[in-house]
C-alpha cells in the first residue's frame, strides 16, 4: 500500500511517516534526514499518512493527510501537506521534550555556540539562515534545547521555515511547491549541522531597525536569565529546575543585543566579531 514508510526520532519522540505517493515521501525523507532511525513495522502513536495523489476524490482534492487515523486536511498539491507534517512533528517534538527549551535560533562556529533569541515573528529563522550563508553551522531555527543535567545545548536541526520574503531577501532560490513558508535544510544553504552537545557561549538578543548598520552591544550576564525564561516553551513544567539551569548558563555566557537592518549584514557582523575574538 505504501510507496514509502520511514521512522524518525526527534528530541526523544518517535514518528512514523507513510505515503502512497513517492513524491512527498522523497521530500520528507530529505527534510528529515537528520532524524532518520530504523523501525520498519514498529508501532508509534505519532503516525502521519499521506494518502492519494493518483486520482482525485469527489471533492476534487485528491491528497489527504491523516494523523493517528484522523484526517487533518486535504489539498490539491503536496506542498501544504508536507509543511503541515513538519509543523505537527515540530509541535509534538518540542511539546514532549523533557528538558528546557526556549524560542531561539542556534548556530555554531569553531568553539562558539550562539543562541539568537527572539519571540515568534522576531526574525530568528531569517537571521539563522543568513548565518548559515555566512559560514556558521546549524543547530536550530526554532528552539534552544538545554539539558538540566549539564546545561549543554542539544542540537535540533529541523528544516528552517523561511517565508517568501526571507527567501527573496537572502536570494535563496530553487524551493518550489510551497505557498508562503518553505522548508529549507542547512545542506541547501551550503552549511553543516551541529551534531554533538555543546556548551552555550553567547546569547544574542535580536533587534531590527530600518537602515541601521549592524552593531553588537554587550549586556550584563544576568540579562540571560530573564530572556531565556521569558522565551521558554516549557519552563512551567519544572520552574525551580528551569531557574537553576538558566542561572547556571548565565554565569558562563556573553550576552549581546544585535541591532541590524539587513539579515545578511547582521550575520556578517556577528561572524566578523567572533573571528576577531
């Protein structure tokens, strides 16, 4: 029945994706390659099935997405369904993560691991992509994941979700079949990924200003405590542990505000500063 069936493990949660049509299966296999695990025939509560594609149904849609046997949506093309699978997997992976997680992009260069902290719509994904184009390695565009045991960063290199504006701004071409937001991998941007846990060295707060030259301003380390807690997904699950963790992190990181107008210029400025220190 299935043209393809693959299993993925992301932040401790396992997922199964099956498709009757090889086209979306190939796309998802490429986008989720970092998380592929063995498991053919295994059971999982997080199952996504892409059905149809050869003949249109009576509603004229022809392509449907099911999650755990419940129909989520139908579309005329695979792009929106692939995006929905990625969104659902991300939501469940982060929601089920048992460690600390905060809204942030994560990039690395040499021995530096940098968290780009901002709320939803704050430019994390665009600046993260710009950093990858500038030579950084990729950790995440979604979540800074920190382990309570040792305060290390756990990489979460999910596909970056880049809007049409972001792709045009960064001159990223060749992403077809999606409406506005398109998934892009680090490999598509010529960048590597962070594969091992690392110590966090820098927390960078993002501030976009029209027609501003990029500038880094150092802030007190204590600022990291408030910012990481404010932007956390899940600190409420373990309030005391979360506070102890971010306090430990704050004692060992540099904290900055990066003011910029152009994401490419901002990423270049950040790289130049790291290379000079």
